[in-house]
């Protein structure tokens, strides 16, 4: 390569490096975004679960819901979110004994879930309950009234979870 094309290539690389460095400086000088994210609003605590984990006692999480909880759409039951949650918790907390029970029943609406709540949730003595509700009503485009139809059972079931010692 003669010296003229080499100088042209080197000048091009130097210009590119200068642009990259100036861009990094601009990014570093930009103010940080301090807007809250939706996760920032989740400020609850899980005292019963935390106490069990701290003491080395086994803990139980009940995943309660309809088809997405059951695993419909997952290629295997092992890839349903409750199974994945249990596997991920085992990796993240290798000394903890956490079992995640899958209590999903495809196609159910909130009224059907309420009927099996005592049997499928409370009877398991959970430390934490994850409840997926309302998806079938939305998928089927039910003529829902503003929030009451989907939220009316929740205060009772949340209260029942708390009275059993579980976190809803």
C-alpha cells in the first residue's frame, strides 16, 4: 500500500475514533433518567417467605391461574412459568428449599378459580401466592364492566391468603 492510501485510511480511522469518543462523552454527560419504572412501585415485603428462607425451612409458592399458569402454549410442562420459576430459584438460591406448585387450569375465569381457591391454594399452606387472573376474559373479549368484575373477588382472596399466613 502506498503512503497516500495509507494516510487516507489512517485519517478515516482517526476521524471515526474521534466521532466515537465524542459520542461517548455526550452519553456520559447526559442526565440520568430518574423517572420511576413500574417495578419501582412494587414495594411490598414477603416476611413469611423471607423468614423461612433465612431459617433454612422449606418454602412453598403456589402459582394459581388459568392456561398460561398451567403451561398451555409451552412446549413441555417443564417450560411453564411455575416450573421455570422453581428451576431459576434453585439456581439463584442453591441452599433454599423452595417448591413451586402449579395450580393452573386452562380456560378458567375468576369465578371458577374462587371456587377452588381453598382446595388448591390455602390447603397447600403457601408462603407466597402468585395469581394470574383475568386473561381469559380479555382474550374472549367479554363485555367487562369497569374493573369491578375482575377485582371484586380479590379483596376476599387476598384477605384469606393473609389470614393463612401467605403473601398474596
